[in-house]
C-alpha cells in the first residue's frame, strides 16, 4: 500500500516531511520520503491513498489506561481492574482481565489511538501488571499484545487508604501502604537470593533446597532484575517522592503515573531522572489529592527537561479523547510538537516498545493516521487509520 501527498510528522530525526509518501509491505513501513523520491507511480501499487495534503501521524499511544478492564456500559460484571481482597497482588496479569472485544477498543482505533498500555487499578499498594497491546486486530488478545508484562503497577496516596479503610483492614495510612510495598519487594529480593544460593550449592556437600514456589515473588523477579518498569500511581508531591525513595532503595526502573503535583517540584523531580505520565487531563478535582490539578502541569514538567507522556486513564477520560487532552496541555503552555511527542514517541520509549511503534520509520509497524486537521483540534477527523497495515473501519 502507498499513502502519498501527505504532510508527514515522522517523530524521528527526519522531522516533518512537507509533501511525502509512506510505503507499506506486510504490515510494516518499508520506505518513506518526499514525493520527489517516489520511484513508482501511485497507480502501480496494489492499493494507494491520496492524502491530498492532510497530516499523517504515527498511531497515537496511551501508556496508562484501564481499557478492557472496566468494560463499556457494564457494572460489577465487567469490572476486573481491582482485586480488593489482598493489598499485595503483583502476580495478577492484565492479559487475563482485559477484554479485547470491548467497544472502547474500537473507539480508540477509530480515533487514531492504535496502541495502549492497560492494566490494573490503584486500589492495592501492589496491584499487578500492565500490558502493551494494539487496539485493533484479532479477537484473541494474545495476538494483539506487544509486550507482557510491560510494567508492574504500584499505588500510593488516597486510593489504597480509602479502599482498605472501607474494609477496616491494612493499609489505612500512607505509612502502611509503603511498608506493604517494601515488605513484598524484600521478600522477592530474598527469594531471588535463595534461588541463586541453591543453584550455587548443586553438586556440593552442602547442597541446599530450592525455595517453595511463590507466585508473588516470581512476578517481581523481572522488576528487580530491571527487565520490567515500576509504574507508581501518585498525585501529591510527598507520594511522588515516596515512590522515588522506594525505587531508589530497590534499584528499580520506574515511572511516575499522574504526577499531578509534579510540576510544583519539577526541578527536584528532574534530578531523579524518571519520566512522568500525566493525566487524565480533562477531569474535576474529585478528591483532596487533586486539589492542585492544573493544565499547566505537563508544560512545567517538560520545561524542566522531564520526559512526559499524556494519558487518558480510561475510563476516567474516554480513550478517544487522548489527542484532545494533548490539546488542553497545549492551552496550558506545552509546545505543539512536545504535545505530539507525548502521545507518540515518548510513551513508546517509556513503555520500551519504541522499536515497533511511536514514529514513522522504515521497519516499524504500519500504525498510521491521516487526519483532516491538527491532531489536537476537537473538529479534526481521521480520514484513514491503519493498524499493522490494516484499515480500521469508520
């Protein structure tokens, strides 16, 4: 397939190609460039699409959602995001809870959101994992997953306190929330050490025994070996730096999710070297820890040199309004290209999937969106959306 006569926002070192083409083969981008470099006429391709000067963007990426975990229009029967019976559940896998056939995946794809990270909620101090997946494709989720696990979810602040206070169980304080996280991480660290010691003792006179299988500790092994990233749900400044403290204590790769007050301490947060996933952008201050919510937050973090992504936190904001949230951040002072980076290449890099998605480059997945206006404009409509080179129906 060929897309031509497009203004291409590559989100790579190639920058913006004012009048260009993208060639697609077997679901991948095979080549791109200015129209003057197109070697064959458009009608020589099996399928071609004349963008007529419209903007061509990489498929948008939302790297913090609960898409398919709380299903559209369903109550308890479709709510699979929080297992509020145990505050430490790192062994829960999003792939077992997300329904890929939920209507909202279709709405995401038709809005140009082609990849999401989805997973557990924030009721538990340690909730489980997140997966990176496409919003369009096979009805079998396994065939749409890019990375599993993509992250392990931790939560600080009001949510665990409220959920377990309602049950009259621990944790009901921030102290207990942090303590539960530390206890589980130390157990997993000791579990790894016991396995290493056992393997070293095999065949010796002092041969030990393999520790009993522990599903929670097993789930945390990739995290402690820095193969998986920790995503810390936190809004308030004190909770943000509790996340930093725990992450540094255990040498974790980590991301701050929401970071609602992060912009108020942007310089200090910059010193920590962690990215921030900002959002949801369009919502009210529905609880005390959101009292300092501001549409300027993303711009403050960006100006400090912090890598940011913008999220909907679907269903808090409907997934199809990801680009609108980016537009609100532009209104709050964020540069237009920085806002586009925050829903394309930045979330891809934060999630560790930038080898496949996030920019328009040869060899990457053909996840593309041709739009009849600017990505952030509420009136803009996609003219064409491709996921893995396949057309999304409108």
